[in-house]
C-alpha cells in the first residue's frame, strides 16, 4: 500500500475533511472536526498515524513489530504510527484507518452540541 491508496481509502469514508494544518508535508484527515489520520507525504515508503483503542494499540504493535509503532509526535497510548512497508498488508492498514475513523466519529457523536 502506498500514500495514494491511503488517501483514496480515507476520503471514501463519510464526512471526511482533508487539510494541511501542519504544513505541506503532512496531510490530515478529520471527521467531525477531529483528527483520525495523519499522513506523511514526504517519506518513503510512507508513514501514517491512526487513533487506536489503547489495548488494541499494544496488540497491533506486537502483531506487526516491523511496521506498527507508538504514535510519532502523538499520545503513544492512543495513537499508532504505521510504516507502509512489505511487512503489513493493505487490508490491515485499511482496517486500522477505518477503526481510527470509527473511534473518532463515535466519540464525536456522543458529545452534545
């Protein structure tokens, strides 16, 4: 999976906004105004950060020790960094993105406006 495939997957999700609040090197995806995915555009093979349930975050790091790490520049309890390399399948990356989206969207939908 590459960064174009990540972007294509993320923007297919409902009500997603994309922007560059941290500069041109990082594409940020939000749902309900909250970040669920950060995508580094200036790295090869590519890197992204996704929000994750804390217990699941640890399990994913153990399952994919060559590709999933504590969130780079993020709260390491709630975020994972995924390096897009051959040790992790596109299906797994897509699932992590979707899980992050669902987690953030669910949290936002429970808040009163």
